[in-house]
C-alpha cells in the first residue's frame, strides 16, 4: 500500500511539472531593426511654426513631426546652410530641430549644402565667409566646419553637399573643371565625419536619372562613402517609374553601394493656396496612372516605396517639401511653390498620403 501511495504521488508531481499549468513557455521574439528608411524633409518647420501656422491632424493641432512618426516615418531630413541671410536653417536652428527629432525617437538625416543658400545642380555658391580663401584654407574650413557639425549634431546620415551633379564650393570644387580639387574637398569632409563617428552614414547626392549620374559616381568611386542618393521628380526627371527603377538598379550594381531616393514628391491637387507660382500645375507633369488628388499622391508614394525595395541594395526614400505649406497667406507672391505637393492640405490637415509611410 505504501508503495502504491508513493507511486501515485510521483505520477501527480510529474503531471504538474510537465504541463499541469497554463504558463506560455514560447520565447518572446527579438524585435528586428527597422532598417528601411522612410523619411521626410522637414527643414521649413521652424520658420513656418514661427509664422503662427498650426499643422493639424484630423482638425486637431499636432506637432507635425509626431504626426509623421505615428504614420511610420523613421528619419527626418534637415538642410543646413552656413550663414543664411534670414537666419533659418543655420547651425543653431538645425541643432534645435535635430534635438526635437531625436526626442521623438526619430533619426536625423542632415543635408549639408556647404553654402549660405540653396545648393543644387545649377548653384553651388561658397559661403560668403569662405569667398576669399585660397584652396588650402578652403579645405581646412571644410574640415573644421564638418567637425563642428559632427560635434554639435552628430547625425545618423550626413550628405556631403546637396545635388552635387557638378561638385560643390564653386569654382574650386567644380567637378567638371577642377576634378582633383573637388575630390580633395569632399574627402576632407568625409575624413572629418569618419574621425568623429564611424557609425554615421555618408551620402553623396545626385539629382536626376540621366546618364550623367554614371559619370558622377564613376568620378567619386574612390571616395569613402556609404550611400548613393538620387533626387527624382517627375516634373524634372521624366514621368517613367520604369526608367527610374532601371537607373537605380544600374547604379547600385555598377558601383556596389546602398541606394536611396533622397528626394521626391507628388501633388494632391493642381490648384494653389497662395499667389506664388507652383512648380507642378499641369496634367502633362504627372505620372500616368497617378492623378493629382489625395489618393493619387498616396499611391505615388506607395509606388516609390515599393520600387526602391525591389532595387538591389535599395534602402529607402525621402519625401521632400511635405511641410512647405502656403504659410505666408493666400495673397503671398513669395510664398510656397510646393503647397499642392505638401503632406498637409489647404486646411492645414495631414493628407491621406502619410499612410504610405507605414512600416510593411
């Protein structure tokens, strides 16, 4: 009898230890890193908010950065000018905006123009403070300035120039006429970044999908950079998404770099909200199949996101001008050329296009 009792107790204990409770022993999966870049350039935000404009979401005032974060944006792109005449986009303002971005748990992508104003394929004007420097001093200024940027902002991604199709810091850094000097200047900036933070990703940025892109990236192939960045606007670079994908694939495979659509945008309307001429306002500037309405804009952004995912080494995209609403008022002739491509409508509300930024 004693043996029977002992055996029974042993069986009961074994039953309890082998599943007698409801404890879930399934291990918790480790979250995967959100490595695909879904970015928005929000450089105008400090200036626009200072005017009294209020960004809204569902008719409720909301921090536009928070609106985008909740929609799925994980990087905020910010331009930096050296000493701009109106004080906006200078180091102090950009540092404050970068801190605000990070406080929301977002990453900072910094576009350093190496100019006091817009730098693009047609304009690469040196900062006024650097105008009379000889080449050796100019290179030193680039190094010192870049080191300061890294010390004070320390971005996750940094662009060495903006849309540098023919170099930057003209005339010394004009690629087509002073190739060796451009490479020295770019290398000086890159070295300053690497010395400050080896994890910051360095991008070189080209506007368009013409064959000249191959010329540019062949010239810079020996520079120590990480990402190829490409601007693509249908109004400027053609309305074929097939051509876009073909060029991005070719660049990625030829130069062995990760690649990103660094700027793009699309209209939700062909109308306007101030008296400043808009860049896009005609049907022939649109991509076939994507109308200039809220749904068309969302579908375009979604298509861009899907397209870059299909490109070898494609790592993400950035929407440009989403914040550039008609903040100076309906009668302004010096307002926004982009308000019909913004991510907020003419009533200040976030548009449905932000849904395209969701993580999937």
